[in-house]
C-alpha cells in the first residue's frame, strides 16, 4: 500500500554555477540558457532523522529518492497548479554529516538538491525572497511502498508509533519509494520536529482522523497543509451528504408512489411515516420489493416489447418506450 509523504527541509544557500551545471539545467529547458540567465540555489529535501510522527526514511530510501527527484518542480504551499511552478530541480545528492548520528543511532544522512529558475522580471521577487531568507523552508511530497516497524521489522503490526517496547522506541521506517511529486516552499520552521506528514492515498480520510488524534494527544496543532486538506475533505463530505440526502428523498417519493399502487388501503400519511424510520439500505430494499409487486399489478410488457419487424408499424408502442 502506498502512502504519500511530506517532509520538511530548507534552502541551504544560493550560489554561482559550477562547470557542467548549465549542461544539467539545459536538459530541462526548451532552448540553451546562458549562466547569467538563470538563478540557482541548494536545498535539503529530507533526511533519515526520526520526526515528530515517529517515522523516518531509511538511507536506501533516500538513495532511491535521489533519482526520483531529478527534474521535479518546486512550487508554493503544495498547490499543484501550472502557474504555481517556481523552480526545477536539476541535481540531487545523498550526503552524510561526519560525527552526527540520528535518534536511531545511524549516521545522519540527508538528501540535497540544486534547483534553478530563470532570471525574469516576474521571478525577481522570488529570487529576492530566497536571498533574504524569507523563502527558506521547503517540504517534499513523495510516495513510499512500505512503512516497517523498527521493533519487529513487520508492516501493519500491533506496535504503536512513539511507544517503547522493552526499551526500544517504535518508529516506522519508510522504505521503497515509488514516486516523487514535488518540492514546495512552505511557511514552516526549518527544524526536525516539523517532521513528516503522510496520508494513505487509498484512505486519506482514515489517516487524517488518525493525524487529528495524534495532534490532540501530543498537544499539537495541524500544519497549514494539513488544515487545507481537512477543509477539502470537509467540502467533499458536504457535497456527498447533499447528494445522499437528495437520493434518499427520491427513493422515498418512489416508495410512496409504488406503495400507493401495491397497498392502496394503507393511508399515504401512515406509509410516509413508516418510510421515515427506515435506514437507507432498508429503503432501497423496499423500493425493489415494491417494484416487483407493482410489475405484477401493472405489467410493463409494452415497455419491454421487442422491436417491430421491418415493414410493420413502428409507432404502435411508441408511447411506452423508455
């Protein structure tokens, strides 16, 4: 099962182009750009440190992400729209920091990248914001195949993240990246505790509920990104609820009509009151039963009559066709 991850990092520095970098950049351009036409900067995308959700990337996962992030776009606030594209990643590297270890006891390892954007009047403000340190925090969005328990080495086990079992902290190790989506500038502090935010692509609602429970238990608030996702989910649920209410009303009206045919002695108000107490599933079943009963009372054969032979009067049953 894939899960989508968002991991915070930060801009390291801007810098001048080194020999060979223009060749890397021009792989992604429609024409040959000169060094003075582009602005470049370095950034940390993610690392193998344990985050606030008690998850971490393995070093092997970082190495796979190194290839996956080549050519990916940099946008603002994870808003995946074409006009929101700001820069593009043209080089990536996996680096170890000598003498530093993670909470898991591994050598600290991070995935870094180099990105470019053209020097245009429109982009000048973005360049100034990067240079001044205003646009500094970034996060990446990617997908991984497995989250392995650090206690038992299994997936989907009963061990709970953040709990200690016989002196060993339970952490989910993110393995086997399958895709990298984008890198975003975000208004999030550039610190390890900002952490990874993930959601199961097949079941975003369930993961969001779990994330809300974790945030409440730890006394934390949701990030701006998670808040937007929650708002989108609420809007989706509101639309679905409105559609469901409309569908139920149509079923109820249909049952009232058919009930009047198959049970003519039952007063309409009595039937209407009885229908109000039915669940959606019961209402659907009653509708089907009423349809079968109504078919016996009022045969619908003219509606289902086969097409007339050629040369015959094709309008005989015209009034009954569906």
